[in-house]
C-alpha cells in the first residue's frame, strides 16, 4: 500500500524544522491524527501549544474547515517567525510568540493540541480551555501495558491525570509501536 500524500505545508514546515535543527516535531502518524481532529470541527477554534517549526500546525491546518480558525503559540521567537511564514497567506491562522497562556484569550477550544506549555505545568487549566465536546490531543507518551500506566518504572501521573479526569472521556492510542497519544473529549457540563 502506498503512503498517503503529505500536505505541502507539512513538507514546508518539515524543511524549516530541518534547517533550524529542530528535532521535536510531531511524527506523521500524530499529524494525521491532528488533521482528523481539526476536520471534525469544521467551524471550530483549533489551538496548539508548542508550535516549534510548524509541523503540527501544518497538520492541523490540513484538516481546517473554511469557517475554522487556528491559533498556535511558540516561546522561541525565531521558530515562531519561521512557522508564521508557512501560513502567511492564510488569515485563519495566527502564530503567537510567548508563553502558552497567551492562548487563553482565544479560548474556548474545539480542538487543542497541547504539545508545549500547559501539558505538564497546568493540566487542569488545559482541560478548562476546552469547549464541551472539545478534543484534546497530547502526544509523546510511551505505551504501557500496565494499569495504572507506568513510565520508567513509576506511575505516569501526568498520563493518569488526563486518562482519569472526571471532565474528560479519554483513551490512549498507539501512534507507533513505541509511542502513543492521549485523545480526550470534554464531557458536556452537567445540567
């Protein structure tokens, strides 16, 4: 079976990442998950914490509906500037430079790829930024056959937080045999 085509903006962002020596971009399997999530909310607000060189942003963009908008934030000014160039011709995309909390003024989010700030330092706030039904994506986990999930011999408290949060319906999906992502949807508010 032939590999599916990679969106041109993804390829452009991957080239930028290579030129910048940025090695932490999301893998293509996660990228396809991002595109799918963005496509599920065609008029929604899509956010990303941790733009990097814009690879994840480009995957989110590839699923972005005509009525949707995408906002992403990166602490590294040089990377943010490079990533913004990939989307300069699309007014639906905003690339911010600074702390992840800059995203708060654009919340609530229908899709939130939390790949940078917030994921570890304020996970409760990350959940609060989602709309009811909003999708949260977190990658870079190591699969664990045990429950509760473990990493390097210890209970993975961060993963456990998201997988058992009372306001989320969450699951873990393999993205490769050695990596996984948490995918969650915020439950509707009780009536």
